[in-house]
């Protein structure tokens, strides 16, 4: 991957709105706007927020063999959906490790948009072919319980797509794909639109009252919702089974890379396994901290932080199978007790 930092079509727009920028996945992206990460988080939980997620990849796969090419390399079963639907899936290596987690938009009979994580587009291209159209479009994620009203008015739509459905719309004559997908655990849609109208569309949402949001709140929202992030809950040495994402793997669909390794892992017993933890206080949990049972190290926190809704530290952690409930962290010369808790950490209504 080139060392040149990329920008999205909305880079100048973010700067104009006072965003603090950061490098992520090879792009310079907004970390937070002047309102701050907690305010952005709460806006998405209570009203609506808009994220520029154009750093995520888009690979267009077209042709009579497009379905077969995707079906042969991805873990989920595309035959369970059809055109006008989106599906979450994984791309594995032969050891079963997750090379990437992906959303596939099935647009029409022989056309798919495959959406990998920002830094993994080249891996996906190498596995499935297709055309990298990442720089040719903007993706806006409009999320929150009131997001539907804002988007319906913006696009003059009577009804928005249901979860994981995709419909076509227009914005000032430009084509827009509207998908019932997102990464916050709640209601919302994602819009794919031409770069030429991206700034106008983004600012129209902001002027209507939608909170612009950066990567900081995107991470706290996905953690609160218990959603995995590649490089944390998924990646080298971690399979979908470790992350308790068995439902993403359809063993009966035919062969795909990593299938034999997963069957072997399942027969031997899966360890470590993902679990939810909280500090029981305002003390945040920190990514990378080691987890102990007595004097024995039994795992690590894969994603940690603070939940603005629960008002306590929360984290996803990989723990050895069979670990006891009595767990703690070591911080300096002291220990911090941990509480096992189910995730998602908050209950929403997507």
C-alpha cells in the first residue's frame, strides 16, 4: 500500500466544519467535530448523526460469473438473499483467520458492490477481482432513531428500505443507492452517491439538524452495540468462531477458503471466545489490557472504552474457554475487578 495519505471528496467540508482529523486506514478522516465525541454519540442514540465512511472500500463485481466468484470465496451464503439485498460476510485465509469482514450489496442480477474495510481493499481485489470504485463515490452513514425522517425529506422518498434492503433514489438528479445498513447497532441507512453532489448532500443534512460525526463516536457506538472491528475482534489468528460469529459461516454452501480449518477448530473446541466485560464504574476499559483470573492470565481486551449510555467502562475481550467469572485487570500495583456482562451492552431497536 502506498504511503500517501488519501482523502475523501468531503475532506474540505470536514475542515470547514472544524473537524479534528486523524489518519485511519490510509485516509485522513474526521475524528471528532467541535461538539465532541460524547455529544456525537448521544446524538446518534437520541436523534441522528451523519458519518463520512467513504474510506471504506467499494469493489464492483459484474458479469454472468459474479455470483459464483463471490460464493466461492466468502463465508456466508449469497443464495439466501437476492438482488436488492445486503449481506454481512467474511473473507478468510486457509487457516480460518479473518482477512476481512465485508458487506455485499447485491444490486441486480449480475452486479455487486463488495465493501471491505479501508485498508483491505487490495486483499479483496486479489481474491475476487472486480473494479475498485472507491474514489468514484461517497458513502454517507445516516444513523439514529430519527434518521429516517431526515433522509426521506432529503431524497423525497415515501419510504426507506428495511434492514439490509437496498433501493434506488435520486438527489438533485444524481443517482443514489440507499441501503438499510450501518455500524451503530440502531436505526439508519447508508447512502452511496456521486462525489459531485456529496458536499451539498452532507451539508443539507447538517443544516437540517443532523449531527456530523467522526471516527471517535463511530467506535464508541459500535463498541456499545457489541459489533466487531477488524484488527480487534477479527484478524490474524482469530476466526469467526473465536468471535462468536458462527452465523456468518454457512458450512453447507460448498467450499471456501478456511472452511476445513474452521471444521477442525470446531471439533477441537473453540478457545479463546469473545465475551463482554464492564468495570462497574466510570473507569474505562482499555484495548490491549490483559485479563487475569487469580494469578493466571486468561485473555485480553480486544476493544475497550466508556459507554455514554451505561456511564461505565465496557469492553469486548477474548477469554480462554472455561474461564471463571472472577476476573480482574492489573493497573500498576493495584487490581480492578471486572464484571462479565452480555453484549450488546445497550438494547436498541434497529
